[in-house]
C-alpha cells in the first residue's frame, strides 16, 4: 500500500498543465486516431479531467459515470500519464478482460508506447506445482470420469507460462479436479515449498511488482487489505493511486473480508491436506518403522476427527432444518449453544488436538507438518469465537447451503471505521467510479457507508443518452401488491402483452428465483420466440445466444441485474418484477437498520439504508436497456409502489429521465412510433 512514493522515475510526468489530459478526448484527439468512429463525449472528457486533477492533487474522488460515458478510458489514460504505480479494482471478470484486452491496446496507441499492465488474480486461479506433483505420484490420481480433464491439465502444465486456470477453456467451472491442483493461503508453504522459484503465484506477483498498473478484483483487494491489517501479509505490490470501478459493491465485499467464516468444508479441506501429507510421507524412500507407526497414528486420529466433524456439523444442519436456512446465531440458540452441541464441539476440539499431537510425532517434512498443526489451532480458535459471538459490532450467522454445507460467519455491522483506518488513512489518491452511486443526485449514502472523509470530491456526470426519446418507463396500474400470493400469476398477462408487442427481444429480471421460475412456467409456450432462463446454462453462453438470436426472451435473476451488455435490437424490452429491496430476513440488513433506528429514530433504517440500496439496485437493472445512442426500448416495472408509495419520488428522481406512464395504450403508441412527444410525463 502506498504510503511512500513508489513511483516510476522513467515515466514520471507530473501535470504542469491539466488541460493536456482533455486533449485525448477531443473530436480529433488521440482517441479518434485509435478508435475508428470515435464520438467525443463531454462526459468522458470531464471525467478524465476530474480523475487527472484528483491524481495530481492527491485527493479522493467519487464519480457517477452513466452508461455510455466510456469511463474505463476516462480513468485509465490519466492514471497511465500520471506515472504513479496504480491499482485498478473491479467487481467483474468482464470488466477486467475489457481493461486488459481492449483498453490496454487503445491506451498503448494513444501514448505511443507499450503499456505495462498486469492482471493479478487470487491464488486459487493458479496451478500449484506441488499439488500437481503429488497428484501425479498418486497411483490413482483421478477418477475415470475426470481422466480426459486430467490428461488435458497435465499437457497444459508442460507448456503454460502463467499457470492461470483461465487458459483451460474446456475445464468445467466447478471441476473438483482443479480443487486438488490449487492451494489456498492457509495451506501454501511459501518459501519452504520445493517449487517456490517456479511458483506461478510468486511469479505473477513478481510481474505485478514492476507494473505501471495492476488490475485486481474487489475480493483480492480486500483480502489484501484484511491480511495487511491482521497479519502484516501483503498480496499486492505497493501503490500510490487506487481506482475502484463498480464501486457500488465495496461495502458488501469489505464486510465479508473484515469478518470470519468457518464451514464444514474448511474442516474437510484441512483434514484432506493432513491425509495428503501422510500419503506423501509414506512414499518417502527408506521410511523407518517409527515413522510408519507415527503415520499410522495420524491416519487413525484423522479418521476420528473426520467423524467428529461430520457429527457436529450434521447436528447443526438438523437444528437449522431447511436446506437453505440462514439465521442469526442468537435467534437459533437464544440461550447460547445448547449443551448437546457444546459437547459435540468439545469432542471435535479434542479430536483435532489429537491430530495435531500425532502430526508432531511424524518427524518428516517439518515445515509442512508445522503449518498443518498451526492451521488446526487457528481453526479451533476461529470456530470457538464464532460460537461465543460476544461482539456487539458483528452479526453472527449460521447458514445451511444445500444438503451438506454448514457455515458459521461473523461480519461487521459497519465497515466505515475499518475503511477509515485501513484504507483512507493510507491511500490519499483514490477514485471510486460506477454508474450507480448517487441517490437523488447526492452522494451522502455512499460517503457515509464507506467512511469517506468530508473533503472527498464528488461528481455526477450528465446522462449520455437521450432518455426521454429513447426510453419509456411503464408501471402497470392494475396489479396486486408485490407481496401478494397471487402477484406473479396476475402479472404474467401484462408481461406477455409486452413481449408480444416487442416481438421478443426481452430480458425479464426477477428479484427471486421463485418468481422467475413461476413466471417462466406460466409463460413458456405462449409465444413463438426462443425462450431461455438463467438455470439452463452458463451465464456467458446464455447471453451470447440472447444477443445472437435477436428475437429471443431471457428470464434471469440477480446476477443479470448488472455487468451485462446487450446493445442493439436484441434487447428492446426490460421487465422488472419488483423493486429490488433486500430480503428483510437478511441478518446484516436487520442489524444495520436497527442501528440506524436506534441512532436516528424509528424508520431511519428503512429511509437511510434499505431505500437507498434498493434505488441503486434499480438503477443498475434499468441500465441494462439503453447501451448506445441508437437503442430504443421499454422498461416495465411491475410494482405499483413505484407509482403510489410515498417514497416513489426518491426512486423516480434517481432513475434516468425516461418518459413515464401507467397506461399500456401509451406504451403501444410510443413503441409503434405514433406518439413521440418526450415532454409528456406521467406519475
């Protein structure tokens, strides 16, 4: 982290004349020569000037850049011209790929030199050479169903320069094989590993040390920030300037990484590493009788610990009941951990301690053995603290995922103070950008939630597109309240009418899987256009089909609300079932709302937290429709609260200024071109 000036003397160019930055973005400027058909946009130029000034004056900038601004180049070129070592953190892979594959080439052309940018990923994206060696040594390294994947990985491992899993295009996303070939921070041996010099993670970080710009995702950034604060461990190189793109995700991700989580899978992984370690010791030539007996004892204690772990977590799962239950721990056990579960936890602790003692007697591979023993101790401490749950500043949850996963988690109620201490106090030059940061044109919500200092500069750029002409916002007037049991059943007739009007070309976004599945079940077969829903395939493959088949219809939920780009006729209708308020059962939302109610009075949690969150989420969903100056389409929100609730004005004044109506006949006339008056606006 850049407290000191880790600058690049050979490329250092301070801004004697800040207007120099704007020249890149003129009608006949440098970008026009790099991009055929480039359109100069005042918003992009203004953003570049603001970013350049923030870097020059070492200040913080929060900027809302609406869709179509071209924000990545508007911050990337000033960052590169500044000469500061910089980190750019994003929320999505698609934006990382855009920066590395498209924007880097454009920037190199504009600057007249090769831009040195590195994409750094979390360690579990990289092949571990030690794990590969151990798996090769296993007489039966993989099952028959994984044999072709294994052969492909082995062949690739001989030629790869990066070890990056992304190069294995045909390896399934959730491949259990890959889980055996990579290693988390807990299990990594670091400099004690025999493959340390060739380690792909080490080499990737080494490349990043000397780069002008390092691209990361928010998860890796906050993992680094958390480890620096707790253990003094650094995952990222030191930097002087920081850009957060897609900055509306920061509070949620920061809370995860400043918290703690222990699951049955974490126990399974640790005990699996113990078993692999013993297997490796057993393969050592000349293993004497004493070592063989010690290895046998470790395996005996390992089996007992596995059984105790299953017993404890199965009991927790049974207490939770539902396969998708998630509750605040104190709500599940209001009087504290029940005696029977406390006894099972005690049995688990004893079994894990016996594993640790047995490992100590196995006098081989000392570094790896000692690291395993350390992990055993750390895991007990972490789970014990989650079971006690004695901090008023954290929410303690227990969750069941599917039939097998059980997770204990603690997350801070507020991250503002943590960010002030660990981030804002150490990085003075920072840009936070997104298409959705302002509520009713103001930034008080994001500034408060992220603990940004009072002198933080803010900027909200004007829309690039002509929304009154290009977009119609329709809110049906004849539907039940969205929490009514028959809501979706009543809404589908209106949804069908709109899809028929636009002849497909529709994305239907839902706030829950339940609503999506019900609507899809009722509507499929009612029209002739190809129809898909989110659970039918991988996200990018579905999107590609949706773009290619111009008249198709796609049913989707949360992960499609943002980060997808479908310009042109393929998306002319966007249907949203309900205003995207977070679930009132979400434990962290409850805790944050209760804290605001106690501080500011009853209802403050809704007004000051839940409502702004929903507004920003709706802005994200709305942003899927209009992607170019040529796009034209309808956004239909099937939630009468957007037209009737006393807070409707906060939503409407935060959304792009599309024409609004509750009359389907107005929508039909507008779509057919019979009514083009953008001045008519209905509440």
